């Protein structure tokens, strides 16, 4: 295993954005989704974005529209306003990362994905490091951005840190990146600098050379996302150490 990767990191299936079920009034990344995962005995993955006043908000998208209907970016909106927005028409509102940690209270592991625009802005990872460093429970941090993981190592060296990645890179966001950066991300050419403790890779891209070598030669744990169907579950079983799942209960 990676030098700072605890056994709990791969011991329990990880509920993607919590154990959410929108039809049941439990939207993704809410406290209700966290409570449902706790009740099921699952680890939790959540996403964080930076608010206008510097708080880590548990929310996946840069824009608020898909889940709240608000015409604004998370980064342009203050914490108090974000916390008042209903998510997906439910009674749930957008929580802060401290809200989420207080709800989980160490009962199940939490993996926090730090979102990035690859601009070199470290404010969010600095805030996350300050929050999780004082948390008495199993927690890890990951990001697509190796610069954030490299910075996190100096900010919170005792907290496990991971790289999120994919090989196909078919998301439109990749088209805006220089080819050199895209190759560095897909082939893990940044490992000497980022030095992650674990990897989190897209399930449909497994197996691939980068994760195979890290897992089998570097003894680095590999979680895989997002597992939604039996074929993906079989792929995760064969090529990864744990899955980030959605839409069913393992």
C-alpha cells in the first residue's frame, strides 16, 4: 500500500456523493445523503467547492443551476446564501464541509474530493486542510489537480491524499487544457511531485497501464468511480481495491 494509506481506505464500499436517492428526497452531497450512508454502513465521498467568502461547500458543480435553480456560481456566492438554498426541491440545503464532518462524526470514513479549475489557486485546499486536520475520524482528500495534492502534503501531511484520474478524457473540460497537461494527468507523469497515497480512477478506463503499475509495483491502493451497473462492478472487482458506487446497494 501507499506509505500513508490506512486499511480503512479500501475496507468499505464508498457511496458516491453520499447514499443519495433524489426520488426519495435525498439529494447528492447533502446531510441526508450522509446520514443514509451512515445507516447503511458505507463510506462516503463528497465534493467541495469554494464559496465567495472562502468556505468549503459540499457541492459538486461550479454552477448552482442544476440542483438549486439559482443563476450563479458557487464561487460568486457567500456561505450564508449557499446554506439557505434548497437542493433539488427537497428540505435539504447546501452544507459546508464542517457541517458534513459534524454529521458524520467519525462513524464512517469520508473521502473529500477538492474541485479545481487548474489555475494554481490554493485557497480551497488550504481551507480543506485546516478543517480536516482537526477532525477526529477517518478522512482522506483527493483531487484531479496534482498541484492541490502536492500542496496538501505540506498542509496536512498525516491525512491520506489521492489523485483522481481517467484515461479517455472525454469531458469537454479537457479540451481547454494544454496537451502536455492532459498527458501528465492521464499517464500520471506528475507522481514525483504529487506523491499520492492512493488513486481514484474512472471504472470504464480500467485496466490501464498507469493504474496497473501503481497498484502492482507501487502497492498503491486503487478505488474506482463511478460504479453503477453489474459490468462496472465486475470490472472494479477485477482491477481495483474498492469502488465508489451509485444507484444500488452493494
